[in-house]
């Protein structure tokens, strides 16, 4: 989330060499002749006050709220297309100033989807769920190799399968679930074989199929092949560490105090970071070792090891943390043996 803060958090994603504030809140981006401002809605009845049941914004919201684990709140904005229209390129930067995490849109035009996806990728704090009934459009999007855009392929997109997916999973505790294998209310599975499913996945898309008699989302990946929950978890930890340390500074000021630039103050900052990492571990984002110990570390050098120029400038740039992502099991291979004695 974009915010004014004295804290900067960056994560370098170190992957093994081959032997990938509103964190559950969706935003629906629509369009209409007159347009409508950004507004939050707690249920589908509230949406219908502003958007009739035949509007695309309503249909997207209906799919979100119809799921078993619906979001507590949905935001909707309608871009003006009539007299003095607002272009998509002009509107997108203003949306990143609002509180939301998952973006869905009423448009399926591939040029619009790429424009939105480019903006989301550049912002590096949100995730975009697009839908398409065109394998050619999915292939066009695949070329961009987005980490933050998820494509839902289905022959029927009028009922917003990608919105249903966000509604089913997005509001659950970050890191506690993977996005593969979810049953969606109001969505019919595709009747396809394993070969066609593999072809859809090769396009960087997800879809909805029947496995072992249950209708489920086929995978849980972004266009690049990165897992959706990995990106969601990364965003959560960056924002949560930033928020926790900023809140530490704010609370000190409220108490007419300060964070002293000595080992006591540094320990307070480190403690705030470790609290976030422990919460992330309990949510399932961070793995544990064989003894059940969470696999995260923090390194916050004492004052004696800090550059005096940084002490004079009242900046502490040396804090670090790392963790091992827990991931999730998506497939399994099991061997069996038949014995006669």
C-alpha cells in the first residue's frame, strides 16, 4: 500500500539454483458514460443502490460476495467514458492512492488488460486478476511474463470467474492458503481433458475443472508462473514491517518520548520486525525446520557498528531480515508395491 512513512522495506527474493491494509480487499474497475467515484460496499445490497443488476460492476460484485468466504468490503470505481472522458492511463495512478489489494475489471479487451497489468506490475504492491475467453489474448498477455497478473481462462466470462476466485480466497489470512483447488459458487467447470488443461496452463492461465468429482480452480499461478500466494505474502510482510516500525515511532512520539539511537532503540525496532515475522510464520507464510523452529532471522547491528554519519543523520539503514517461504504442496507422486508374501 502506498503511504507516507519514515520506514523503507525491501525484499530481495533469493530462489534456489535449479538442481519462484487491505490485503483481502478487492477493487472493481468499471466504466460508464457518467462514471462513478471510488466507493466501498459491505454487501451486494449496498452495491445495487448505485449499480443496477444489469451493470457489469454489479455482476463482478455479485461474484465476489456470492462465495463462502466473501470479503468484508469491496470497492468499486467506474471510469467516465462520456463527455470529457477519463482515460484508463489517467485513472490508474489515482487508484494506487486508495486502499485495496486485488484488482478486477469489467473489460476483457486485451489492450486494456495489458495497460492495467503494466501499471500493477510497476507499482509492485497489488495484484490484478483478469479474465478471458480467448486463448490468443492469453498468449499475448503471457509474453509480458507478469508476476502480479493472474489470467483466468474460461469459455464463459460474463459471470466473472476471476472475481469469484478472489471472493473465495482473497480475504482469508494471508499466507494460510494456496489459490489452487478452490470451489467457486456460480461458476461451471470446463469439460476438457488433461491435454487441453496443460495447454491452458502453458499460456500462463488458470481455469476451472473437475478433479476427483469436485469442481476446483486448476492452478494458483500468475502469468509468469510465480505462485499467487507467494506474491501476496511478500506484499503483506513488506507492508506489515513498514507499518510496525512506523507505529513504533508514532507511539514513542505520542508518549512524549523517542526511540533512542542506542542498543535499546535498535532492539525495539528489531522486536517490531520479529513480531511481524512470527505472525507471518503462524499464518503459514514461513517454513519451520525439523524441530519446528521458524526459519527466519533478523540482523540489526549495534550502535557501535553503525556509520557515525548515519548516527548524525538519525537514520538506521542496517537492519536486515530473511526467511524461508513455506509454500504449499500442489501435486504428489506416490509409489506403491504389490506383495504376494
